[in-house]
């Protein structure tokens, strides 16, 4: 795929505000002309040179460093010029206006990366990894994004695609040339290859799921009756006094948000209003928002007040019946400092004292297990929801191909399922990707990338 645009684009590639260095990035066919007009001459390729940046009248705008990257040996695959000046907002703005005067236009978000993809300098997973590396919320997430940027994810997908293509060739050759007497329906070669593909697909999916956790984290909602200690638990997990804690039932009227890092994985905490029947119009709104938060969560912590009798906790058990079946629920018994229970896990339920921090480590360990945490995630690569969905659809097609082989001996349908699986994998790296999807992906990037 080749970018046919003749427009030259320009953007400030460094964050706005004051700083020691600010970088203007320019890409396109007008780069040599712009370089001569601003610098006086075209810099030696790939070498940083000290230059004065000039305006239309020959007056100096700034004093800095220029680097010229001729096509195709540049990030975008086009001629690229970087002007590294002082990082003040006014200085950057003057240089930007000068470039626009000379024929460049302001780049759209992610347009440099989009051109790199269109000119085959990056595949789609590598381009997405640039944004993910910039937005990394932990060291592990940054390392996983870097592995994707360096092509680890793409190589894994390409290896799987190669095996799938080889099997398609074998199956379709047998269908097209029956005189060769290749009875692939009877021998075990296709079945064995399908099993190899299924295992490789499983391994890739596991690594992608770990990378997705590092990128997106999980949403955890804390629910229960009023005064069960939900806000105290939020504070204990967050390590600070985010929520107001009192002995008055119904203190929390709205939902509160906090994000923590659990061994490198983002965990998005939501504290909710106590779930009970109420005639207070403000509290009723808070309860409605609590149920909405439950619908949007990945995990729910259902708190029971362990200092209360089983009869009083019966209403909490009723809440459990109303929670959606697809939501993972951890039942947590709080206030064991009053009930004199031992902190820890008993029969899959966790006993804690949020007030004194007892059992919090056991709860965190359980959350890590529910999140699919692995102590060593050095081989994971950053992944997005669309990647996981594509891998799931690929797995469905491969399983359908196996079904056609084992149950129905339908050779033509095996070939079709393999073609669909191949196309689905291709959407991950961008081999078969719609323009609408490309626009959605790159529009989420920052300007200058």
C-alpha cells in the first residue's frame, strides 16, 4: 500500500509548554525546499548539524539542530526534516508558521505514523504500539509495547499465517487435482497441522491477553450494603484517603474512581453507594449509578459486614442474586477486627479488615489471579481489544475447519474456513484492514506521531 498524497505535513513533535528542547517534524515532497528556505541549504543526510532557523526576511527565528532523513530511509518513508530548537511555545509557533508559509500543512493526529504504515515502514500492530508505548502506565506495559514496536507480535502472527497458507495450499491442491490421489480427508496430516495451529494460536492469545491487561487493566467495582466498609476498602487498596469514611450509613452518594498499579497492571477501582431501598432522591440516583457501574465492571467485590449477624447479611446475599451472571464476583468479609476472625481466604471467600489493612495482601493476590497475572510477562506483547477479538474469531474459524474435517469430511468447507481465518489474522497486522478502521486507529494518536 502506497501513500499517494503529495501534501507535506508539519507538527510539533514534543509536548506543549516550556522546555529545553522543542522539535518540529516535517514530512513530504516539499522537505528539501523548506530546508533550503529555513536553513540556507539541505543538511547532510542522517547527520545532526548546528543551524540558524531563518524567517522570510532572513532574520533568525531560533538557533538549533537540524537533521535530514531522505526517503525511503525515514520513519514515514518520505523525506523528513527535524528542527530541534528551544522548547518555548512562541518559538515553536514561529517555526510552525514558517513551515506553513512554505507550503506545509498541519498534520492530523497520528498522520506521521499513518504514512509510515501506508509506505510499508511499519505494520499496523507496530504503529499502534507507538501510541501504546507513549501512553504506558507502568514499566511492564512499556516493555511489552516496545516488543510489539520491534515486531514480536507481528512475527508471531506472520508465523501463524505462513502455516495457515501452507495448509490452504495443500487442501486446495487436493481439491483441484484429484488425480494426484491426495486423500487429505483420510490421512492425519491436515488434522495434525490444525492441532499445531490451534496450539500456536492459543500461545499467541495468552501473550496478547497479558499485554491487554498491561495496557487496559481491569475495572473493579466495590459493592455492598451501606456502612459495610466499601470506602475504607477503596482507601486501603489505593493507599490513600480517596473516599470519606464515617460511621454514618449512606455517606457515599455517588461513585468514586481511583486507579492503582497492581504489580504493573492497572486496576480501575470504583466505590459505589450502598445498595438498599431508599426514598431519598439523591441516594436513589447514587444507587442507580452503582448498578450501572456493576454492568460495566470486569470484577465485583461484594462486601459483607462480618460484625453483623447472618440475618442482617441476608440482604447482601440477595444482591449476589441480582448481579449479572457474566460478572466475576469475589465475596469479601470486612471488619474481622470486630468479629475476631482470621484474615485470609476461606472457601473462596476473603476475610479482611480494611480499617487495619489485614487481609489486603491476600485480596490483592486473589485479584491478580482473577486478572490472569503472570509473574514473568517478559514474552508478552501489548495488545488491544480488537486484536483479542480477531484472535477469538480466528480460533472459531479454525475449530470450524476441524469440525468439517472430523465430522463431515467436507473438503471445500475446510478450505473456506481456513481462508476466513487467514483474512481475520490479516486484520491484526493490517494486511486486510478497512479505511474506516485505519481512520479510527490513527485518530487516537497524538499530533506529531
